[in-house]
């Protein structure tokens, strides 16, 4: 029952994703609003992440894909399969909200220099 509710919430949330997200805005450095030690950096091909307790940046290659209704997903190669990890809930010049697909939680960031 818990898995069914999680799946329903996920589908409702995915259906509410913004229809027109400029994926080029994703590139740059982002700081978490909930954990000030957590930073993401998106370049054209790589996602880098660091937070308190990490000795170095976690660097992963990523791709973007479009789902139905122009939803944009951030994918990583896992076990030789391109897997959607995050959905982009919202994105503008200063704010980024990601939806972490495996747990169903939102991750909020602000752009930093």
C-alpha cells in the first residue's frame, strides 16, 4: 500500500512539472537551501556535488531527457543503463528545484557564483 501511494504521489508530481524549462539555465553552481554545505555544479556533461563530510567532489556524467509534456529529467548511467534520477520541478536564473525520483523528495537550490 505504501508503494502504491508513493507511486501515485510521484505521478501527480511528475504531471505538475513545468512545461517549458530552459535546460541551459541548469549549468552553473547551486547551493542547497536546506543544507548550506551542499553544492551542485552542472557543466555541459558533468554533475559535480560536494557537502560537509565529503573529501572531494562527486563527479558524474549526466544527460537530460524529455518526458511527456516536455518534462525534463536528469539522467545518469547506472549499470550501463541511462536512468532518470531527478525531475526538474522548476528552474530559473536564481532557483532550482529538483524532484529526487527514488525517494520522492524535493531538493531546493539557489544559484551562487
